[in-house]
């Protein structure tokens, strides 16, 4: 959005309206780029991959595929520009034949309304070579050789002919279940999508390979008599590339069961796109992933080095940090962001040059990304190890003390940012600090409770032996009473993530995304933002037409009506705070905007408090 604002400031809005925008991939989701272009009156969009990002060593034949790993001049990156999740004709409910669907006119409003086409950087260079106007701002230039990067408009003209088929097509998910011996109605879900743009050696077939290998290995173990304590679900999703359709519709269809019985979702998308191990998860799974990685060999390290050791050495730290899964870029979105199910994703390589192009093929994978396929093996072992622990441990390996610690650091960063952004003195993050403290206390309490149950279990071992359904995956014994007690602890551990959801969603920009702690930014579906509702409200302060402020005003009016009807005042601001708000003035001159920020702080604090109450076992 800021780039378009700078463009308008540089050349005038009238010179942007009605033009074809040549937009470079990177930094934000392509659908958000198109949505922003549409807001500024652009008539059509051409998306291209700049060689600065996709061929940084040069664009001559010796530095690009097939001689090197980088994208050649003829490569074009495909991808959906739909900014929603699931079937656009069934927003928020499952898509079934004969079921409720929006009309074609209503559905069209949820889709981009301007034509969009991906092109190669050779085509982009040819267009830009015939453009005029001022040189681009610092940081906007790229790597197209012999081309001056300019703002335009014109004099180059483009004749676009975008041919599309608007059809309703049946998609098919493939689901397999390995039943649990102790809690068959509690589920660990492992998922990967199998649809691809062209060949898809990395995206998604590297992940499909890993998922199938894990299923094969567990199948062999089951044939020899092994069974997990809890059920393991293997899911092959269809139509992820169109907006996570398969996983979203399945999750929406099974929401009542998943909301109460799904323990975790383990995602794999691009399992291997190059070197460097990456892991992202909800924070209660961080320790589990690090622990499993300590038992997997590093495919890129010396003999005897664990994946954890190589991962830490790569970042020059003693304990590597995991990323968060707040964005909506893969199939974990419906499970974490919509249903509040703990989730994780592991892979090798970050953004890779052949992404969504015809060159994402087996030859590129076997030559450059993973010649011996050892990285594939490592990801498969990570998935299997994490799934086995989640499905087999007597006590679920969730660490909410770590979750609370991460939230504490996120609050500290938020507090610092508010101070630098001119927030009024009356604005307070104290509700967040209080709720995080309660979450930490609840986490420590449930850990102590679990330790006591484990101690009781070890002192009174089950007499039925290894065939007993109460036995854990590793063979540890448990008497029936302590097993039931631990089941109760485990219920609270996996349900606590649901507390971070809010039925209203992150905000007016994102109502389907309901996780108030980690979610996508409103102008970048791929990015993860701690406290996204608060962050978006801060950004909205400078926007006088903010839909968030309108929503806040409506909620405030409802609160006032409730107060009048019940005689109970709704809200927590003191009279002094309200007086300070009315007498003081913030740097942006926008008191209503900052009130909306405070409202979002209270919303997030209530969500954290809900999670704490679930851990405590209290009624909500």
C-alpha cells in the first residue's frame, strides 16, 4: 500500500488510474498487490520475478537454469490472487453439492475485478525499456541488465488478453486414519497439498513425498502390532494453490469435531527448496520440535551432527528460534487461524527461485536443491518424530510456559513501538501484561499437576503389561486412575489454544482469521504479526476512513445500550483515563483511532486470559 502511495505522490493519481501496473514479486502476497492496485484505480496488473531476487548471480546462460539453480529469463511465476480462504462461494461454511452458495454476482465481489497476468523478467525488461518518466526511488530498482527502472506512465502500451475458464469443479481430498489404541477420538493431523502449478517438484511434491513416506513407515509399524495412543490422520489436500480450498472446506465441514478433539496439525508444503533448515510453530510446540531435531541427522553437516546442532550453528546461537504461523500461505491456516489448533511446519530452504514456474521440476530438484534427497529424509523424520510424540506420549509435550514467555516479549516490543509511534499517555498495555502473567502461572501449575500424576503413575504401575491400552508409545506404564487424570490434563493442554480465538475475527479486514495472538497483517496475507488486531488498529490511526473505527464505534454503542439496560457499566477505563483522553491530544490528532487500539489491546488480553482459564480448568 505504501508503494502505491509513494507512486501517487511522485506522479499524481491521474497518471496511475487506468494504467497497466508492472509489479515485482516479493515482500507481500501477490493477491494483496493486486488488491492495492485495484484500490488505486489500476486497470490491469503484470506480475514478474525480478532477477535481483531470482537470478542474483547474473542473467546470462551460465548463471541460470539449467547451468545453475537460478530462474532463467523465460520463467514466469504463477499463483492465485484470491485473498480469501476456501471456496469463495461458501465463505465460512463447507462447500457441498446442492448446498448453499453465493450467487455468481456475490462471488465475483470476493474476487479481483481487474485482469492479472504473470510474465517473465525478459518480457518485463522489454516493457520497461520502452517506458519513460522519473527514475524509481531508492530500493525500487532491480537486476534487469541494461534497463533503467522508471515510474512511467508510458509511452509503452500493453495489449493484454487474459483467457480464463470460470467453472465449478469437484475437488478431492484423500484422508487416511491410523486409529489410536487409547484415545481413538483424539487426532494428530498430518497434511500436505498435492495440486501443483505445472510440475511442482518442490511445491508440493517434495512435501507429498515426505508425507507418503511417513504414512508408509507408520503402516509397517502398525502391521507389526504397534499402535499410537491417539489417532493419526494423514491428509492429502486438493486445490491449495487456489486459496487452500481443500483443507479449508474439510476443516469447516468437520469443525465441531476438530474444535474439541484435534490435538495438533503438522503441515508440510515445500519440504525442500534448497539448503538451511526452517521450523515454524505455535510456541507450545517449540521444545518438542527442537527435541525431535536433536535426534535427526543433519543432512548437510559432518557425520554425527544432529539437525539441531546444524540448525543452531547456521544461526550462530545455542538454541535456534522457531518462526510463527500467523500468515495464511499454506494449509495450516484453517486449523490454526480459524479453529485454534496447535500447528507446526518444517522444511529446508526459504524462498526458492523456481517457485511456481515450469522449471520447478525433478531435474532442478535432483541437480540443485537436494541431489541425494537427504533433506527429504530429514523432513520426513521430523514429521514422523513429532507425530509419534504427539500421538504416543502419556503427557502431551506442550509447553505453555514457553508460550507465555514469547507473549511477554511480544508485549514488550509492542509497548516500545507504541511509545515511538506517539501513542497517548492514557493508552496502556497493562491488560496484556496481567493476562500473560496469569497464563504463565497457569502453565506452571498444570506442569506441576502433570508431574505429580506421572510420579503417581510410576509408583503404581499397571499390572496388565504392555498389552494394556493405557501404555504409552514408548512403553511407559500407567495405572488406569492416573491415566484418566492425565487425559484430563491433556484435554486442557490442547484446548488452551482455542482460547486465543475471537468470534469477531482479527478485525474488519480479516473476519475468517480469528487468532488474536498470531495472525496475518491486513496488507500481507503471507506475513505473521504478533497481536495482528492491535497492529492493524495502530496502522488505521492515520486512516480517517478506517472500517475498524466504525466497527469500534458500533460495538461501543452496543456496550452503551447494554449498560443502560443492565445498569452495569461496560469497559475498564477509569474516569481519569477518560478525562485524559478528552483533554490531551495525541501526535496524530486521532483520539477515536487510539481508543480503537485500546479496545484491541483489551480484546487480545481477554483471549490470553481465556487460554489461561482453560489451562486452569475453570469455567469460562
